[in-house]
């Protein structure tokens, strides 16, 4: 199952190949492997039939008439033919979930470890765009939770800016208890709801 970020990335890659083939009067679709090398799948369907691309580098031409012609591609041929397109693509978006000790903006020990991964990801990107969205559980008053969620997101921004990430690349927001990861009744101390979602692209 793809996340929304994965689907956006795949769509960008497919669109790039389609645009690159438009001058020939046909579209070329090449299915790239996931970041970890695993397979995904894509069904091409037109008025003339359909085919499934389900292996890394499986490909097909789609003519203006709708005729689909499978192609033989591999990692080397894709690199040779589409190297410029691939190098122009943005890096794949990534998301992290950091969790907090109840009633505070202090990370849990496990999330302190995860924060190091976030720092490494940001260091590897030239100009990352970062969104930090804070959340709370349902313990406490709504207004207090709104403030705490924003405080958590702002704390993460401050930590990463101190690490060397430009504050201009950040968007910070607090959602309080309005977008629970785990649905609970009011007043429930749920650790997974005390979080900041950090999205990097």
C-alpha cells in the first residue's frame, strides 16, 4: 500500500517519462523500484486493452491509438535513457512521528533516538521544506492542548534550527486533540496521540 507521499513521487516520475516521450507520439511508462528496491505494481488500461507492470523497470509504450506495447528495460537502460530526468526529480518525501512525555514538550527516549534520524535526513538534503505539526491526547482542556501541541512543534523546529537547518524552511502548526491518531474518549492518556509529525520534502 502506498502512502500519499509515495504516490506523489511515483506520479512525478511517471509524468516525467510521459512528457519525455510526447514528441514521439506515444507515452512511455517505466515502473521504478521502491526506495528499498522492492516491487510495486501499476495497471495501464486504454480502450485497446490493459497490461500490468509489476516488476522493477517493467515498461510499456502507449500509442495515441491506445495500443499498449510492452518494453524490455533494466536499471542500466533506464539510467542511460532517462538519467537526466531522474537526476532532475526531487528527493522522495519522508515523514517521521515523534512522541512526547505526557503534558510536556519533552520527547520520549525512543523518539530522541528517532530525532537523530531526522537530523541525518535533513543534513543530506540541500534545501528541505519541513512541516512540523503538533498533537496532544485528550487529557486537559482544549485551549491548553492547542497551546501544548503548538509548543511541541515549535520545540522540534528550535531543536532542528539549532542543529543548522534554516528556519525559513519550516512550517509549524498545532492541532491540539482534534486529529487523534488513536481515537479515544475525553480525558484518556494515549501515548500515540502525544506526537509531532515531521514531513520533509
